[in-house]
């Protein structure tokens, strides 16, 4: 769709739009200055082919063909409460992540975004999980991870680091174990609290353990780890889903991989296997529960940073990203101190699109889903939602639209979600609702690049 920004129903006056755009641009510029870190690449940048061999010995990774894509990712969301002094010192953190594409080699990204001191990691490993609900690894898949050829890496406060390449065959839909160990106090811990995936903790350096005996503490968080990339023959690009709790998967079954993004990844994988003319893309999830377009929470950097401030890091820096699917706005409507400014929300969304277009990325936008019956529901907020959705559907915001609102709403009461799609809180879908969302997105809307500016 072509976006006509200078007219049409619901378009704010020119002076008002210009002022909003200037304010949003200032917010983005200030936020970008706060964050530090290494940029991810488009899949063509050279990396040292230093692999982590099995933990018992080193093993060089051979040159290979394929494309680097994101197999999994998450957004660093906040500083973990209670970790300000010691962090995870003296404990092994075994993150469990689920892949949206397979590959023949892998690399990870670790983040110390919220740390106030350098994070020292002395050992890290990657392996395939031995089953769906365990910290145990398949023994012959255990690999040591290195950073610049060394097992030890120091990540500065506010920074991130990408590992060297490890030669490991990772299939589509696998659970992968990424384990880190730090002996030195460093906090607070950078984490993602709404994982909907059980990970594990162990006392001491248990990085190389293939059994689950030492991993006696299950945890609902992902810590430090923010990306797993693979060298893939199955995909030649990455779709980034950018949103709030409805993208994060709140309301979906734990350890079930039933987020709408999981369903989308499965559809893309099946379509590629059937030889259909659909994009060969992986899917990574950059949702943060409670996220807003315009405002973040307190802190430097802010806990739960605004969509505007984190778009560069969480979308534009992801590996080989081709398309962004944006679903944001409901928290701006529900939880702003005053009723959200419709025009400011729309200007924020258009700013994200402009930034994506500047990198040649296509942007698909989702309509804001119904929340009638939720605690924050009011008629004024419903009117705001309908006005924003009307502008999204008009084609004046995104390159293409996925109508999540229409897919989920009760046809007899469009203010509400259909009861069988509702997780029970009248805001977040359950498994059936997320499946409906994942099936609603037309795979053909992912085709093509950003429109050329006239």
C-alpha cells in the first residue's frame, strides 16, 4: 500500500504534525545516545571463523555457505530486581531458547545493557537440549563458546558482545541451551522477565555439564542472552516482530511455544518446505510486556524502554532483518497518565516506519486488538483505539496491514475479544487466540523491500 501522509481522514493539521514529528525525533536522538553496543550485521559482514569446539578440545569451523539469520532473539527489558550488588556471580545461567530456523553454525549475543559495572564471563557454552523440559544436553552437541578466540570476555556496562562462530548443527524447532558463568559480582543483571520459557540456574561453574543434576533452580527469565544467530540454508532473511505483551506472548502456555510469532515461524518453515513462492525468512520476537511507543519507565537506561528508543537496537541491529511487523499502541492508550494523544501515537508509528525505510526494510503494521472488559477499559479509550486503527487500515502508516483486531474481536461485540480467543483477562489472547493471530498474517505481505521515496 502507498502511504499518503499529507491528507485524508484523521490526518492532523500540518503544523501539529510537524511539531509532533520534531518532538519524536528529539526523543529518538536522546535515547539512541544512551545505549551502547555492537551493531549486528546483514548476514554478509565477515566474522572470524573461530569456532567453539567440544569442551574437551578446540575445533576450527570450516568456511560454509548460507545466510546468517536470527534463529531466536529477545529484547533486554530491564534491570533484574535484587541483583544490584552481586548479579549472578558464582552461578551458571542456562538459558533455554527455541529456534525458528535451522543452521549449520551458530553465534550468540550477550548484553550488559543494564549493568552498572563490567560483566566478566569466564565460560560459555551452547548445546541442544536433550528434551523439551530439561536442562540436560545432548552430550555430543556441547560446544565451548569463545569471544575473540578466548573463553573469557568482559562486557562493559551498557554494552553487548557477539561470540565467535561455533560449529553446531541446529535444527528448526529445537530447544537450545546457552549457558554462561561469571565468578565476579556484577549487577544489576540485564534480563527479559516474560520469557514464557523455563530456564535454569546452578551453583558453581556447570557450563560444561550435559546432565541436569546441578540445575536445581528453574527460572522464568532469560538473562544476558539476547540473540542466537545461525548460518542457514533454510532462510535468507529475518522477520522481526516488534511489540508489547501480545507479541511477548503473555497468556500463552509456558514452554509451549504458542506465541503468534511461533505460529508465523512454523507457517514460513512449512511453506518453504512445500516449495511455495513465499519469503524464506526466520522470525525473532522483540516484544516487551507493558511496552509503549512513546514512553519508557524510570532509569538510565530506562526499564521497559519506549518503542522509539529501542527500535535501533532491537530491530535495525538484528541480523539480516528484511521485514518488521509492528504491533504497539495499546499500552499508550491504557496506561498513559492522561488519555493518549492519538496524533502522537500515530506520529511515533510513522517515525518507526521512516527509520525502517531508511535501512530498506519493509514494515507490516498490526491493528490494536480489542480490550473491552479489561480493567482499564473506558469508552474514551475505545474511541482512541478505533481512531488509531482506522488510520492504520487507511494505508497511511505502514506498507501493509495485518488486521489483528478483526481477527480476534467478537463479531457480536467488537469492543471485546472473542471468548474462545481470550486468555481470561480480556486483553491478552490465549493459545487459540495467538494461533489465530499467527495464521492471520498473509505471508505475501512480507514480500518486497521498502517503497522507494518519490
